[in-house]
C-alpha cells in the first residue's frame, strides 16, 4: 500500500507541473498590465518609470523564462510579494487559510450533526412522505446557488436581527481595542459565523444525508441485518448497532476526502459574507491583478485538489480490495 | 457517482435480456411512476415554455427603457417592477432565463461530446492512446474547478459582450468533461470483456459499427443521466460567474447577472424585485433538472426492475 | 475502520475548530495590550463607516486609495493644509512660506520642538529626507507622476549620479529652502501639503528603499493619532499620539475606520454603530438621512467629474465636428436628473442636489476656474453644448457627413460608426448607453458597445506609448482632480514636444493635440504670477470647449453624514474628515 501511495505521489508530480504551467499561463493572460498593478491604481508614472518597473519585475524576459524563474522561486518556498497587500504571499495565505478552515470545519460538523440522524431515518422509512420530504429538501441544498441563499439570509434575517452581523469575522471595535476575555472573542467570531455556516452546512448536509441514506438502504437489505432481525433483536439495536456501523465505513471515507477541501475557500460565499478567507483573497487578487497572489492561491487549491484525488483513490482501494492497485 | 460505478457489473447483462421488451419503454414507465421526478419534469417544461414565450408575448424590446420610471415597485403595468434603467423586470427575468438555460444546455452538450469522445476512444483502443488521454483528463480533472473557472473567466473579459454567453458555456464544458470521460471509459472497458463484444469481434464487425451499434447504446443511459446533472450544475456555475461580474454581461440579462444587482447595496435592500425572482427561478430550474436527473437514474437502474 | 475511529476524526475536527478561535486573526492584527486604550472615559470614539476595505498601505509613499489616505492623514502632518473653506493654513510652520523675488525658490520656516510619535525630532532634515525618498530612483509609487520635477536637482538625483537633491537646502534645523528648475504656479501647494516622514524610521540609502517598500503598513508620523490596530476585513483603529504637542485640540481619543456591509450604511449610522459616513453620493442613503433629525450632514463639491473622452487621434471622433455633434446630442441634463433622483429628501438637500452638469471639462474646485465649471460664473466664449438634436444634425451636415441609405451618416465612404469602450458593472454606463444609443441613432450615428473590465479599458486607452489607437472611439471614466490648482488639467489636455510628434501628458487619454491649447496650459502652469496664470487658464478653458475632446457628463456633491453627537465637523472639497478633526467632539 505504501508503495502504491508513493507511486501515486510520484505520478502526481508531472500532473502538478503541467497544472502549474496552465496556472501561470492563465495568470499571465489576464488583462491588465502587471506594471500598472505594481505601481498602484491611478498611477501617473512616466514611461521611463514603467519601463524600470517592468525590468525589475522581470517582465521583459520571455514567458517560458519567467515561468522557470517563478517555479524556481516557488520550489524554494518564495511565493513572491503581493503588490496589493505589500506582504509576502506565503504569509498572506497562512494568515487567511485558517479562517477558511474554521468556517468549513464548523460547517461540516454542523452538517453531520443533522445529516446522520436524518439520513438514517430516511433509510428506515424509505419511500415514506418523510423520506421524500428530506430528499427534496437535500436536493434544494445542492441546487441553490450558495450566494443566493446567503443573500436571502442577509435579506430576511441579517437585516432584521440587529445583533446578527452579516459580514466580516470580528467586530471592529472589539478586535481593535482588545477582547476582555477569550470567551468574548470566541463569542464574537461565533456570531459572525452563524449566517455563512448555515449556508455552507446546508450544502454539505445535502451531500451527506443523501450519502448516509443510500448506504443505509443498502446495508439494511444485507443478509446479516435480516439475520439480526430474525434473531429478534430490537429494531433500534439493529439499525444503530449493526447497520449504521457498517454504513459508516464509506461515510468515513467520504469525510477523509473532505479534509483537503476544508482548506480551500468557498470562493463566492466568502465574497458575499466578506469572510477573510482564501476564497475572498483570490477574488480580490484577481480583481486587483495581483498576479503572484493569484498564482499562489490557484496553485494552493490545485495541490489540495490533487491530494484529494489521491486520497480518494487510496481510500477506495482500501474499502474495496477488488480495485486493482495499479493506478 | 457511486451508483454509476456499481453499474458495470450487472447493467449490460440485464439490459440485453430485456431488449425485446424495449428498455426505453420500461425506463419511461418507471420514470412516469416516479411522482417526484414527474413534478420536476412538469416544472421544467413550464419554465422552458415561459422563457421562450413570455418575452415574445410582452412585445417589448431589450433596449427599451423609461428613465422617468426607474426602480418602480411591482404594479399592474410592470408585474415585477422596473430596474435602475426603467426596464421591465419580468421581461428581463424570462429573457435572462433563456440565456441561463441556454448556457447550461450548451455546456452539458459540450461535456457529453468531449466526455464520450475521450472516454470512448480511451476505453475502446486502450494502450498508449488510453494512457495519453487519461493523463490529459487527469490534468483537467485536477484543476480546482471554481477558482480556475473564475481565473479563466477574468482572462476572457475581452470577449465582446454579446458573445459572452458562449464563452461561459464553453468554459464550463471544457472543464467539466473528465468526470464523464472516466465513467464512459470504465463502462467501455467492462463492456469490451463481455461475450457479445467477443462475438462481434469474431463476426468481424467494423470498429464503427461496434462502437455505434453495440457500445454506445450500453453507455447511453449513463450519459443521459450525467448530462442532465451536468446541465444543472452548469446553470449554477453560470449564475456564480455572472454574479461575480465575470460571466454574461449586461445589457444581456442572465439569472446570474440579475442576481449581481444585489451587490449594489441600495438595490439589495430597497428593490428586491430586481434580483430575488432571478434567484428563485434559478433555484426552481436547477431543482427540477436535478429531479429529472435522479428520476432518470432510477429509471435506468437495472437493479430496480421488478 | 469502525465507529471509534470516526469519533476520533469528528473530535479532532471539533478541537481544531475550537483552537482556531485563538489564532485565526486576519492579517497583522490584535496586539491585545489594553494599556493605552483605557482613555475611553474622556469621550466616545469617532467611528467612521466605509464599504470599501482598507488596502493597508498607509505609508505616504504608497497610500493609493482615498480610504488608506484617511489613515495617512490622521497619522502624518504636512507643513500646510487646506481647511474646509479651501484656504491654505500653516501646520508645522511659524510663518507663511516666502517666495524669492524672482519666484525661483521658496523658504519654509518650521516650528521648533516638533516631534514624531516615537518621540524623535521633526526638523528640516526630515523635510528634505521626505522629498529625497520621492525622488529615489527605486521609488515607483503612484505619486511619482512628475509633480515635483520642477525642483532643482530632482532629475539629476532620480536619473543621474547625484548624491542628493541639490535644490532642497537645509539652512538650519528649522529652515528649508526649495529651489526651482522651472517656475511652477503650484510649487508652494505641492510641497507644502505633502506628508512629512521621519528619516529614522527605516534605513535608507540612495537606490535602496528596503523596508519602506515592504512595510507600507507601518507608519511613523507627527499628527495627533497613531495606528493601534489594522485588520483587512475589520478596518483600522487609531489612538491618540502621546507625543503630540496640542493634544487638547483633538478631543476625540480614538478613531475607528470600520468596514461595513453595503446596504447597511444608513442602518448602522442610525443604530449608532458608526457615527460618521463620509463621501456619499447615493440618493437612497442621503435622501432618507436628510429627513432624520438625529443625522446631520455636510455637503461640498466633489473634486472630480465623470466624463466621456473622445479619441481625437483616429477614427470619426478625430473630426472636431463629430465630437461637437455628439456633445449636442447627449441629453446630460436629463441623465443627471434621472441618475441623481431622490426618493424622499428634505427640501434643503433637494436644493443642493446630488449631481449637476458641468459646463466644461475642468476641475470644479479649481481656484477661480471652478466657478466657470459649476456655472456659478460665466466665461465669455465658453461653449457649453446644451442638448439640441437639430444643432447636432446641422453640425454633421455642415462637416460633410451625409445620411446614407441605412440612416447612418457617412463621409468619404466612411460610416459614422462609434465604438464605445465601456466598462462592466458601471451603473452610470448602464443608464447612459441605452440613452445615447437612441439619441445618437437619430442624428445618424451607429453606436457599438464593447464592454471590458476596468483594467483592460485603462490599459487600452491609457497606454500612451502605443501608437495604434484604432480600436476605440470613445470611453467613459470618472476622474478626481487633486488640489485646488488648474495645473491638474495640463496632465489631461497637454503634450510635450511638437504637435507633429507629441509626447502626451500622463492622463491625456483623448490624445488631444492643439498648439493654442497647449501654450495656454503651459503659460498657466509655468509662472509664479497668479493673475497671469488665471488669464492663461481662461484662454485654455475656452479653447478646450471649442475642441471638445472631453464631454463632462456629471459632477456631484459629496455628502458627509454624521450622527448629531458629532460636533464641529467641517469638511470641504480638499479637506475631508480625516483632515478636519481638530476641535471635533463626539458626545
């Protein structure tokens, strides 16, 4: 197995290289002059100054040369400096990624708290009105544009409930002049999280409840469950002890696959709620033509994506030994 | 996805057996019996009819505006009020629906064509071709979808405003096909091992007839289900992109850029009729397409045959 | 795997989530020493709301957005500043700066005992140092626009081997003289209103800006406030500078710039979460606020205009008759009326109005000249292009543009097709384009719209080195004018070199080249005689109106809304709230 993982990791390297080329190319092709972005909006710099800046940024070299230089820097851990935020890109990402993780992780937990019991109930009462209701409900979860749901929450709840903040992560006054206690800080961040968490959790709830339902339905029809029934065990014991335990295996696999995505931001949602995470940083960076930051954000999510895929293949081969381990 | 992966083991055998009864009839019967899916279908047909005919019947033009009647609340003259240029919101809502659904449709078709082509060729020929194509699709598959599509969309800003919708559709299709390609390839790989294919081989059928007559019909159900779900997600992606101002652009309306109006604080708060209906329509459309997709999946699922 | 493992995963996720609260502060935030913030007893903080995030570059060298410059203004002082009546006041000086008799140098006399917020002295050397930084060859900030090129030795330092800017002479610790290479009407303003930086903040040697470049967030000034905390999403908080000499003049102890969500501006102000909402133009906020008894407002001309620029170099718009005809055929009064309509508002605010049609493209706050722009005074010979479709048709007819079979005019086989390079998400254009499309069609113009993003538009029209400008005919932009001088117009209308082979001034995006205009603009700038400067600029203004390279669409009034607990806030076109906190009290 270890050999398989190593092999897969090695095989990911060429993929990553091609992807880094694509990313670099896309960012290069973005409209807007990098020099203008570097000099700042509304710059009235003369042609000579622009030329100097161009030279300094290495923009006079050919694109392949620039790419090689960029890769060289990235490999040594230098992601460049953001022109908009005037800070090292690595530092920006490590600052913001935890905000994203916090939001995603809490949403996931909230989603699971609802999805597991509801999914089980659905499976037990398969075909009932209740089952249909939750099926349609969770279908709404994957069908609603996240940002629209967010806007709805802000429109109907956020605007009318004065203590419920609709944007940002912390209260400016508290964050600026210091929290009285750690509990106050937790409380402050927590209220800011309520609305975005509802939106994100709704989406994950949909995925997980459907998953739990389907795998429970399958398990319930298995022989050993019938045997347990035949033995005269209590229905509750059958469902939760025997059936659910087995249905859990694929669920845990799915959860494992979720881990990398916890770090990649819900781009549009973070923008709607002005949540200071990776997704919002990416959008800001794209709008400001902050190329080194865009590069880094895209590369970061690509690495997460590849890790996720790798993890999924590995998990799959663990769960289902029939899958040939040859990539 | 998990459903699809399980299918290869039993699907072809069963379907071959019931060929004489007509698999399409059976699927349709099953679909019709699925009440939730039927509701989805009816809603979707209604939406399609509405976006096609309502703008036509209203007898106004996309460039019409009334500057003295801006941001008017819904009334008998304008059922959904007017926007900041005094344009009728109902008209723009349905016209926007046309664009959004069109984008979804084109993207889905593109995904299907690319997915079947790549997956089919890879699965059928195997060997080096398979290896190369699968490597390629792995690369596309590994691109982080949302960030990437936003980045590329921001590159495509130079595209003239009236061709924007095709760009968006093309982008979504170009990034979405690898999933389907993998499925099709897997399906074809299993099919190739089946007896009827070996019979074809023995009878000396041409590649073309083998692919079109024997392989494709066996993956078609998979493809149809996938295309439906793909269309739903393409409509969502378009909405997201246009919401960020990187998709379809005004004056051409789409549900996404109508919702984009909500990013203006005043419109958001004071003139909800300009953005809220678009979101609801979008939700309804995607839900109905998804319902149809799930209905189709169940209808084609051989395990559910009584 | 079994359920125990699953529990473990869930638990670790939860734990990770809870520890995250402790360390997830955004960028550069939260030093939680509450030691010096306990002064809240002596007054409430001034909380300023903005829907735009601060970019976090507060150093005078790099502060590029108006919002970041608020912080710069609060932290840094300049030798002089404008008050709310647009009069220049002394800040760090003991007397009015003295211009030499020949007008070729100016001497500033600093107060003694001035201190930066870290306790170090502010003297003439810091003044020299500040301007030396701006002249550094490595400095490429947005303010490197040649506005200080008139200083002697500037170019030698920036482009040559010179060790220092020779034209800045420190006579003694409180006296500094600037010598000029060329006369400049604006010299005292430009030098006097620039933020003074400390020469001990970071290491500096010529050609090596070092930390100045990478630590644009860090500030060290001499004004009444210092930055206590900055967080990109939450905003900035400033507290009193302990080393500030006249602390009593600034009763407000804490200033907070808070990022608020769009659409909630008025609600947050009414709820008291913020007490100042500066620089608004939105009718939907100003209108309701004006009828709310607990909200006061200041209003003043915004130093800016929204305009349509014509491509004067190539295409149909290079014909002045076409530019004039299009100007006549644009119902600007109708546009402004529709665009700046109040839903509900007090009569006083309605009288002030939000927008107006400028008579000519010129800074509406420019000394003397601004009154001609806003229509407060009349200038003989000025062409103002009131909406008149017939006149537009006639103008085209006279210039030889004849109506073709399809209703579109043509001349010498060239169709009168106008390509509008529009930007996406611009509410002005969303209203303007359908409007002019209709009216311009009537005079036989075929308007084609090409929507791009803002950066692309700027790169297309703003790349003045690019000889090929055939891709567009008109564009729309809103611009801000700096200061009270008309010299800002030189940048928008002028060129260097000969008319045959011109080098356009930095913002001359229309590429208008006219010798008379250029001479008048230069005569206005390169003098030290104010009356002569005004006369020259009047000539330039009239000439510009004849050439019509720009069509000014609208000007506006800015409104600062504040809760009535904020007293004595007086703001003006060149004196925003961050420059006007002296004497302001929050009750």
